[in-house]
C-alpha cells in the first residue's frame, strides 16, 4: 500500500499522520463515472437564492446522468460544524472544513455544488487552494442586497436591523464580492431556470 507523508503542517495533525493513497486513480474514476469532478462554489448574500439554485442545479445534473450532490452551509452547521459560532475565526473554520469535504467528494469523482455566504475573499481563496484550481468554479449569486432583504426568507435581516444578530453580512458586516468569478448570476433579475441554464452551459466543457 502506498502512503504519502504529511510534512506536519498546521492542518495536518503533525508528522505522525500520513495520507493513505488509494489504488484508483483520478483518471480511472473519470472514465468510470463519465465526468470530471468539480466544485461549484455559490457565494452571495443571505437570501440571494444560493441554496435554491444549488438544489435546482443538482437536480438538473442528476437528470442529465451526472453524479452530483449539494453541500449547503446551513445543513453543515447543523451537523458537522455545529460546534462553530459566527466569529471571524469560526467562519473561516466553517469554510475550511466544508472545502475539505468538497475536496474528498471531488476525489470520489462527484460534482459538488456548495452554497455558502462565504463573505470574505481570503476565505474563498483558501477554499480554492484546498479544492484545487482545476476543480474550483466560483459563482457569484449577485442578487442585490435590497432584493435579498425584501425576500428575507428566514427573517434574518429584520433581526439584524433590530440589533438581535451582530456582525450580519450585508448589514453590520461586509460582503466582499468576487473580483473575477467564473460566472455572476443576478437572482433578482434572472429566473431560476435561466440561472441553471447559464451554469450548465458554463460547466458543459469542464465536465466532459
């Protein structure tokens, strides 16, 4: 069995931990699954439509015969990341763990659709490094804040305006929009179907 030594970086657990390499190559997985893995990273304000778009894209990919799954920020915070709060450090750790999960799913040959506010460019750049440039597709769901706040599906903006949620992205905490996203989709101006079509068109060449 082949193993690759961990050099002891901060995230790796020290020099006593080794990465165990499997016997199935990435190319074998691609040929077996008939697709290239990718992580579609949907970033945007709360209420922008990220989760709705992620689930719709997953459905369209499955219907097209692809192997895909959704990683939703709220769902991970209910389980894997339930120990994390909303401090800057905890938010960064939330993104780091989520990106590591997406990477493992990509290693298994899956297309992963992630829906995370992920407001800071530095945290999204970290996710890109973890997942790998070739597999990372950053998509800005650029629905304007006014539209997101009008929707307010979870009542979070109302609570933030009342001072009940400190450091709320878009109200009392900044959102750093991607500078060069692979795609930008305005969920206020475009229908869900139109957003899906644009995403699928962009992904078609990457997944072949």
